[in-house]
C-alpha cells in the first residue's frame, strides 16, 4: 500500500500478538530511523524484544498487552522538539503500516526501563510508539466535521480539501483534534490547541496534511 492507503488503514492498536518482527523488517525500520535522525537532528531509537516497559500497572491501566517493541522519540530540548517528534514519528508509523505492522502513540502508560535507549545530555524522551503485530487492526476514530478544524469558507481548492480530510485522519491525544487550519491562497497555517500533547499532535497533523494536499500545492506559514 502507498502512504495515503496506509493513512486510511492505520488505527491505534494496544493488544499485540507474540510474533517477532523479522530481521528484514527491523533493518528497514532502523534504516528509516537513521534517515529521519539525519534530516531532523532527533535521536529516535528502536527498541525490540523488551517487554518490561509495558508490563507494569500503567500499561495494564492503558489496556496494553503483548507490547515488546517500541520506538523512543528522543531529541534535544528545543522549542520545536515535540512537533518534530510528531512529524517524524508519524512518518515511521505509516511506514510500519505499509509493512503490515500496527502501532500506538503512548505518552504516559509505560515505564522507562534503564539501559534500553540512550538519552544524551540536553535531550529528553518525548513519547514512545508501540509497534508490532496487532491482535486486531484497530477501529477508526470519530472525526469532527471539516468546518470544526479548518476555515472552509469560500471556494476551496481540491488540494486543500484533500489536506483537511487527511488531517482529520491524524491520531491526536484522546482524539480531541484540537487544531485549526486556515488558508490564504496557497499559504496554509495550522494552529495547535492546548494540552500536554498539543505540539506532538501538531507535527502529526502537518504530516497528514502534506500527504493529502501534496507539498507542491502549498507552503506553511
């Protein structure tokens, strides 16, 4: 499947099968993580065959089972760190979907296990992404109307409409979809809502909008 198909097919999954990812899939993920780190300056790390982070009370509370692999979104403490983690993390999420894997963004309901990933001085762990073979494919989240998240007045170009539809498919914290898109000509602005994950959500929404609209049709302002 292509990225657009992956975006439509991908849903959050919290229960995973006891099935290992092949060395080829791990290598593909690691190679893409290396590219993302080079482009973004992040320090994203893939953790495999490590069940402890999702075996405690918080993971049980979050209804996670069988999680043994996850992507740690780590980077230097800058003002745009959360947004970059959302943007590049969603790129990896959709790649995983293309390879037949399932994922879930996880902010709180996991434990930090010492020694499984590195956080250098000046860096912080922002969020993790559970990854593996889900027991199900998940279910679609409920979406707001386009007019609730975007300026839909006037004659809207097709690329902008496609971008809005793609943005509404973006996973956001507690599915609140607290973002607002606006347009002036081919210039597009997206404003984050309020909340601890709002900037992460912003990065995810930007990635989705770019996929739907096509980067050649607009520019961010």
